[in-house]
C-alpha cells in the first residue's frame, strides 16, 4: 500500500502539492500572483530530495495516479535541555486526492513516516495541520507545539 516515491512519481507529487495549496487557500498559500515557475522548481527539488538521506517521501498508488503522499525531513538543530540531540523532524505536504479520501491513506503514510523518524532518532516531529486532519494527528500522539510560531517573509 505505502511505498517510497521514485523519480517516476514527480509529476504526480507536483500535482498533489498543488492540490494541497488549493485546499489551504488564503493569500499565503494561494497568492493572487503566484510565482510562474514554482511547479518546475518544485519538480527539481523533488528530484534532488528523493536521493537525500534526511528526506523520506511516501506515496499510495491509485490506478495510474497517486492517491496520497507525505514528506518527512529531519534537520540537525542545536541540542538543548529540551532536545538532547537537536534532530527535529518535519512532516510536510501530507495530501490525499479528494477522490481517494477517507480510506486510511494518510494514516498509513503517517505511520510509515513516524517509524522513519524513530529510525533517524528525531527527538520531536513538527507539522502544520489543517482542521480536517488535526484529529488524525492528535490520535497519533501529536499535541500543541510548545513554541509560539512567527513568520517573516521578505
């Protein structure tokens, strides 16, 4: 059911990520004047990230398309009393095609990513949840983030 993404999946990964931004909406995720080449740049980033050891992209197939995908990354931050080794995981771009929702694909991908984070000794995993997905993440053990988050956009 869940498998690691390959280079062959890149066009579908780009399609699913675009669906995610459509779902999230708003000026930040769907600006009035989006960067014209963001999809081409995304495809290049996917190609590179597929080979990096601190990135894991999992997918679920559906006929000739992908039903769902999820991306996990691990970054080396600075250790502290709250982070013994500074290895912080991030879940990015969890998205299921609307035609394939409510079938357990996101749960299966998340369980695969959580196992991968454990193997990489991540001390914390962060994600941003949509309202619809928040119950799933909470059921998997996610809780409110301890840090207030701000964003600067040049």
